[in-house]
């Protein structure tokens, strides 16, 4: 099969599209013919990990050689004992870090893993949305966002931010989205009640306080958010921030047990249920994938270069095989 193979850490130049062995499903696994995948920030982090990343991905070289978190495709075969899926099923979800990912024509995933049947009438390219949404939803659940809450989402055009806007609206919250001028319309179309253009005004002085602030970019000092939080409000960051500055704040918050600063850690083993939850939101018209750009598998290094700029909106799709559904 064709696959984007990574045998050493480095720039996108180390990603090589070549022939690789086609995997076979073990007991309890499904073999998926991949139609669409993405390059996201996690893939970029895996390509050039820092110290903590290397503990996770492999100290000297990557433990797995095919990356790719988000996946959508068709079940081609199932291993012994698989009950939930059959060949021909259209499926979507996420590839666990420990095994090879979706930057290839085929991938194997456990039937109990983070996969599920595709939402009805959805092209594969619109379904590779799970990872950003999983982080976003884990954050919103930690906030216990609900009707009556006011939430500010900084970076509302990114993979996590755009998902957070839609899911927070589905939970009934009032959403203020902070984006650059070019993404104002996008944020409105996702359902944001108020949009703030951080290139035109100081978002930290918009004259409002929030129950929750979700920082989904990782480039701004915490002190700019202080004025935006209600006295009991919670701040959540998807990244450790400039110079890792959110880390001591997190430790302080954990030691003081005041829940002021938190991170959106998805629950262990919660992926399968989350994919089913997202399918329901998509079928209810409460969630849609926002595609920034698409690249063929052969041009995946270009996709990495674009995502590394930190300026993509929502998802960057890798088209692995044509979508034959009209
Ligand atoms: N996606 C994942 O799977 C994942 C997982 C774990 C952690 N993270 C971390 O979470 C953060 C967000 O990830 P993501 O995937 O949602 O990011 P993303 O899709 O790459 O989001 C990028 C967005 O950030 C905005 N942005 C860029 N520079 C900015 C700046 N200087 N000030 C304000 N906004 C800026 C841009 O929107 P505007 O043009 O509208 O400003 C852009 O659309 C990253 O730090 C990432 O490392 C991501």
C-alpha cells in the first residue's frame, strides 16, 4: 500500500510517500480502506517532538512510522470476533498513538477503539474532524458548560476552537469567539453569538466577564485573560503557552484545588463513545467539519508545512482515495 512513512524526526522533508506493507486485522480489529485523513497539530508535534513528546513517541526515532490521527474510510475486512462492523461500512474516528495511523491506504483499529459509523450523507472529507472536537468537548465537559453560561473562545477558527464554538452552542452556552478579520464570517456561521476581531480591538478589554475562557492557540500570556474571568471563572488552555507559562499555573490550581486553570484532557478510553456522540451532533445539524485546504497523499509534506505555520483554519484534509458516494 502507499503510505507517508516517517523513520526519523525532523522537518516535513523527512516524510516519504512510498510502498509499505498492508496491515492485516488481528482479532477484534477492523481493516479500514482510508479515504480521508488530516494533518493536524498533533501530527506536527509528533514529527518534531520536544522532550516530553519524545518520552511518548520514541526517544531517538518515532516508534510508529505512519502518523495520522483523524480517519474516514470503508471497512474492508474484520478480524476474528468483530461484531460491531462489517465490510462495506463507512466509518470515521481517530487512530490511537500507539499503532500506525491514517496517512496510508489502509489502517487497522480495534472495534472498541475511537471509531464509529459515519454520519449519514457525509463525505469522507467532512468527517475527519474527531481529534480537535474531542479536545474541545473534553474541555467543555470539564467546564460543565450549559445554558446560562458565557464562554469566550480564543482561536475560534482553529481545529479545537471551531469545534468548541459549535459544541458550546449545542450545550446552550452564550459564545464569544475571538478570531482575526479573515475568520469573522466563519465564526458567525458556526453559531458564535459575539465575534471579536483581535486584530482590530484589544480582546482583553471588551467590557465583559466570562464563566469560562478557552485559550485554543497557545501564544498569549495568561495575564491578558485575567480581566475576562468572573471571580469563580475557569481558564483552560490547549497548549502550555509561551515559555510553558501555563504549566506553573496549572500546578498552582491543582495544589490549591481551586479549578481556576485546567487542561482539556480527554477521558481514558472515552474515544469510542465520543465518536458516537459526534455522529449524533453532526446528524442533528449541530456540528460540521470546516475544511481549510485539501492535499493528495503524495503532497502530504506540503500539508505539514502549511499546518506548521499555525495559521490554518479547522482541518487540513489528506485525500487518500476518491469518495465514490454521490
Ligand atoms: N488539534 C489537535 O489535535 C491538538 C491537540 C492537542 C493540543 N493542541 C494544541 O492546541 C492549540 C490549538 O490547536 P488547533 O489544532 O486548534 O490549532 P490550529 O487549527 O492550527 O489553529 C490555528 C488558529 O489559531 C489562530 N492564530 C494563529 N496565530 C494566532 C495569534 N498569534 N493570535 C491569535 N490567534 C492566532 C488562527 O486563527 P486566526 O487567523 O483567526 O487568528 C488559526 O486559525 C495548539 O497550540 C496545539 O498545539 C492541538
